[in-house]
C-alpha cells in the first residue's frame, strides 16, 4: 500500500574542531583525486545467460554501502550481474569486492557538507581508517519503520547518494538508452526487463518505478528498482546542476533519498509511471499473488524486480531462471513464480513460522488444532496461523517467514483449487 509519511525534521549540526576539520579536508582532497570510475563489463557467459542484444543498450547501477557491501554484493557478481554487459557499483567507499571495483559516489559532494553534517560521520571515519573504522553500532540493521531506519548510520548516509549517482553515472556512460537502478537486496529478471523496455520509447523522458508517497510527493521506491530513460537522466542532472546547493539543502532536510530524486524529476518535468506490480517492494515469500492492488492482479503480469532478498533468495531466483530458460520457456510470470517457487513450500503445519496473514481479525482459539478446524469450517480459507491463543485465517496463500512463537499451516488442496482457478494467461500483461 502507498505510505503517507511526514518529512523528517532537520538534524542539529554538530561542532567539529579545527584539527579534525583539517584532517577530514585532507582525506577528502586525496580521495577526490582517485581515478575516474569506469563501467564494469561482465564476461560473455553464453552457457549461463540468455541472448539479449538490447541489454547492451542498458546501463545497470547497483547502489550499496560499506556496511553491507561485503555481505550482499558478492552474490550479484556470481549471479545477476554475470549477464549484464555494462554496469557500475556505487557505494560510499572506494574498494574492491571479488576483484570488481566499487566506487564512492559521494566523492564530489561538498566538502563543507561532509565536515558539518552528522550523516557523514561514518563516511569520514571510513575514509580515514578504512573498514577497521566500522563499529558494532554502524552495523546495526535497525527495524524498518515509517521513517526508514533512523538508527542505522549507513541508511542515514544513503539518502545522499541518489542525486549524485545520476550525474556520476552519466559521466561514466553517457550513451545508454536506459539506466536501471537496483540495490543490493534487489533481484531483476533481465529478459523480462528487456521485453518491457522494448515496448517503450527510450527517446522519451521515462521514470518507471513502484509508486510510494511521502506527504504530497509520489516517487519510485528505490529498493524496488527503478528505470530512467536517457532524456530523464539528462533532465534531472541538468536541473540539479543549475543549483547544487539548493538540492543539497533539500536532501539535508529530507530523510528519503528516493523521494528527493522523485522531487528533482518532477521539477524537471518527468512524471512517474506507476509500475506496480512489475516492480515491487516484496519478495515471493511475502507477496499476495491473487488479490488486486492498484486495480491490477499480479498473476498474469511479468515481474521485473523483487526486493528485500538475502543472498540465498537471490541465488534461488537465479537458479530458477536458469532452469526456466534452459527448458525453452520465455517470459516468467507471477503465475510461474508461485507455481514453481512458492507452492512447493506450502504444506502441513510449521512451528516457528509466520505466513504473513497480516491484519486479518484474530479469533480467540485455545490451540493450534482448533485454529486449523476454524479454517476448515470456512470453505474458502486456505491458510491459518496461531500464536498466544489467537488464530488468524486467510483466503489467499502466502509463504511467509521464520518467526519464533508463531505456528502456521495451509490447506494445500484448497490452495491448488485456487491456483487452478486463476487465468491461464494467454497474454503477458505489462505496464505500458
């Protein structure tokens, strides 16, 4: 659902001693002299990758940060990025990961901002002392909330990357037709992406993304992945270039970098194309494949990207896709993801598992067995969960996640009836 969130208050600027300031200035100056980033070219792996000539016209941008890159980037180099002809990895720290260059996209941000804004505390420490400067607090994953992850230093710094990475990417690759932005917990179906973009005019200023909202600003959710055509990229870069100070102030006052980028694009005259469910903020395990959202049912749509995926989930999707194309299949649909990845995992009752029924009204229940009986009494109920004397039931199946204190179950024969009652999808649905 679209989230309505108030703007985050401006943080108080902390005082920095003259000696510390000079040291930071020196480090920032030396860092600024680093070599100009170059796009990474993936090896031509014909045995693994489908033949997608149009993918050469696309530049992929993976955004990450020093607190997560070691854990989350390697799996992409082993899977998703193997099939991408041209890509670049932007971070907040120059380093090599698995012999691939990761570049600091904040190198050209104002030195004054880096000195005075507390969001850059972690950035300055790492620039001076490298990864050994990271503390346990820096690695705090925090809990995602209506205001993001305000106790996570890497997340607070991340908002500053969105606008610079537009200009820096254009410097690296000015001649691409499309620019595709993803995060380290995002998975893209490249054949689906190419088939989608081939239906659109890259000469037009396109901004494609999963719609989110903060106050009155509708923008593309960064983690879901978003796509900009070349004209949209140039329009955004030109507008920011006219008054970088103004956009730095706007970024400082806001808490969500993807929303800041959405405002920049809106001011540049580039409107958002609402792209759910092609681009989505969840993963297959927590998606409702059967219900309408924004007047669309996902079942016959082609998924372009999933979000909130760990390395294991990314690898599972990669292996599923490889098998799918080896068997001579074409576009992957939501239907296919459910049938092959979700349905085989639904069955029986599982302790320590939450099947994400959500906000369904809880029913008082004395036991898990009684909860299952309550589900059976409703002819359309397909799953149930039980915790602390409360039973929840649902008419749509969701896989869910591991969670202590919760037990979940499915009535699989009803899941199959529901699945088989869905459309056969004679035509793939796209956001166009």
